[in-house]
């Protein structure tokens, strides 16, 4: 019997309409102005088939960075004028940050946009990595490239809600720890959205 294509299930899950998310989902007391200006960004959610199933490729940002040092993130960044949309930006940044060639990625679909506390509206672009590759972390920006089994993020039980003081107030956020990696914030929220779709 032929094994089902795991990417087909993901593609079908991405077809369902859903509202966007934000860093403020768990903080309804935050009053966001209607006229706020958000910058467009795209991140790649790269999925790689291995002998033990699908894995998500993630990065650990350099501790020397001014913004979000040491945090776990998807490869990606803001949309430049030369980019042909958010998917092109995500692919370009993945090539620059981890050495993943755009020709080695098949776009499966996108997740709803995610608004960050830093003023970006991020579109997560889910992509199939066609062949294994040797990651090349961008010096000064990426400290480490690693993978996590998708099954870990597919289980809602692996997500927790934690909080910390930020700008004088208590702020709540999702976390999905895996081994030594503390996955939290926007990355965890986006993965929680993917998990919700896969379990629908």
C-alpha cells in the first residue's frame, strides 16, 4: 500500500480560511490604534522529509543582534522593493540566512498573516524542501540551524502559555519548548496556528 503524502494533508489544511494572529492575541487589554502602519514581511516555514518523518527547519538568532538576540525564528524578513511579494522575500531571506536555494523549495501554501509587536505583518509561507542540503548560517545573524519533528508542533499539548513583564505590564505568549530550544513568541504562535489547522 502506498503511504499517504504528508504534504498533501498540509496543503489541504492550509486551504481553510482562518483569521490572522498577533503577538497580542493573549493580551486583549492592549488597545491597538486603527491607523497603525505595519511593514510587510515574509517568513519561510521549511518542511523537510526525513527517515523519521517531517521536520521543521528553524534558526537560532545570533546573540550579537540588536533585535531578538538568541531567539528561535523562521528564516525570513521584511519585503524589499525588489521582491515579488512575501513568498519571494521569504525565499530570498532563507537563501541568505541558511543557504537554502529557492529552487530547492516548493511552496505549499501560506498561513494567515501575523502581526508582531515590532510593527510587521508577517505572512508565513509553508514550503517543501525538495532535497536535503547543508545549511550555511549567515555570519553575524544566525547562530544555529536545527530541525524539530513536525509531530512535536502538531500536538497542542506541547504548547504552553507563559508571561513576563514588558514595558511595565504583564504580557502573555505561547511557548513550545523542544530540548534546549525555547520556542516562543511569534514563532510559537505561528506554529500553534499550523497545529490548529492540522488538527481540525
